[in-house]
C-alpha cells in the first residue's frame, strides 16, 4: 500500500522519505530530478484512500494556492497525475504544526511533572497535551475499489479527468462526518432534528460543562509568559495570512492546528486548502448537499450548512486559541450528534473555569471569536491582529 512501499518517482519528482499521512493522502519529501529543488509532495492513490472527491479536492487546493502569494500561506509548485497517482507538489516546511510548536509537553520533564499530573477527560482518560489524542487525528477515508490507471498529465485538469474515471459524482468530504441535507438543510443532519434515531426534544447540556480545572502544575506550563508571547507572535502571523486569503475572496473552511505549520525560523504557514471556497459562490453546499470541514473547529453557520464568510475562519481560530490556552477543545464530546448540538446551541465552559490563571485578554478574545452570531465576533483578521498586539 501507498506509504508502506512508496513509489520511487512521482511525475518529475524523486521520492526521498515519508513526511506523514493524512485523511486523504500521503506526504513525501521529494526532489525535483532536473532542478534538484526539494519539495513536499502530497500523493493520492491507487489505494482505498484515493477517490474522486479526494482528487477533486486536490485539484481545487492547487488552483487556490497557485494564485496566492504570501509569506504566511504555503506555496505550491505543480500538480498532475503520474502512473496512477494524483500528486500536488508544494513548499516543504521544516518545522512543527501549531499544536506541537506550542506544546507544554516539551517542558514537562524540566518541570518535574509525572503522568498523573496531566489533565484527563470527563471519563478519566488522559487527554495528552491538547485534549484527547483523537482530536488531533483525521479518520480514515472509506474504502474504494482500485481505480483504473489513467494516462499521465499535468495540472488540475488532469486530476479531474482522473476523478471522472472513478465514476463518482461531484462531492466534498468531511474530516469528521458528513450528512446529506434535505430541503431544510439549515436544520442540520437528520439525527440533530429529532424524530426516530434523533435526539430528544429536551435540550442537552453542553458536553464537558462540569469539567474540573486543569492541574496547577500543567496550568503553569500553559501560562508561561514565554509560551504566551510565542503564541501571540504565531497567531498574528496566521491572521496576516488570513487577511490576505480573505482579501482574495476566499474562505479556508478547515482551519485547525494541524493545518498551521511553524518552521525553524518561527514563521507560520496556513496549509491544506482542499476545502477553500469563494465567498461569492452562490450555494453553501455541494450539489449533493454535504457539509464539509472538521466538526471540532467548525463555526455554527458552517455546521448548519449556511453560507460562510471570513468570520467563519475567525470562529475556527477562536477554537484553536481556546485549546491552546486550556489544553482541551471547547467541546469534547465524541458523539457527532452531541458535538453538533454543542457547536450550534451551547456556549463552551468558561475558559477561566478550566484554567483560572489564563491570560484574561486572550481568554476574552477567544470568547468573542466563538460567538454564535458572526456579527458578535471580530469582523476581520486585521481587527484580531490589533487585539492580539495590545
């Protein structure tokens, strides 16, 4: 399978080593055979992870990124199909994702913390550095029959032609579950509307509402002034990248810690534009009526299938900030129905109740970013930069 026995060459690139695996592809460190330039190459197929929707997402990511040019946005070089593999070649960022870059786990041994000092979720399981470890993982894609091998080609059109060979309709995938929407798509998935198999009419309590404060020893690491200074520095860079992306009329729609990389020079990059959408697109859903994104970082309007604008990305950034400040996401339910209700209907546990020593200004910023009504949030990434720099 791909990832275990990697191809030796993909298009004009020689595969050097494995970088990582995600929900729809495998990323390799590679070298251009003619120029010698090193790049990161995201590869799809021919495996169960390769489907028409994954290929179209890859083509859309390339088309969005090739017109963007900003120091805090990942750069792409080329895309195409080679020997049955769709690929996207992009800038190789040597560094860590945001969660790892700001991880207090790195300093735990210095502080003398034992594993018993680490916070746990409501069930008593150790949560790791930032919430349950499962929060950081993308579920595997559904298995598909192996596709026919297409001819080689370059560019997004070649990838789309490959997708057509798979004989699947145009759809979009969700990293944490999707539902077909009916005429009342704004009401959410069927299990969120009541009725057989749905929730009771009684409004459920937000998950994690009774969570105890995190241990003081762990809180000291989270609240270290040096860590908070690095956090502000990186978040300002992310906001600058978002300002640029939004000024181009685009909404990322899948902003989360694993899609923000920080290199060895402490420069942040926004990555993974596979779900990017133009603000001017008339329909909020795909032709099959599927909501896309990663639930845990998704804005209420995105979760309900409503039109989204740049303020939806700012909501996701508020979720990220909440997680960075108190070591867990605002909503921790593992059940999609409960998580959907929490996002749409409930306020998260007050950040200060979980981490009483948290930076009050950053806690207020996170709360405003996560307002259910977009009009109550910061209205632009530039406004957020001003708040972070105060």
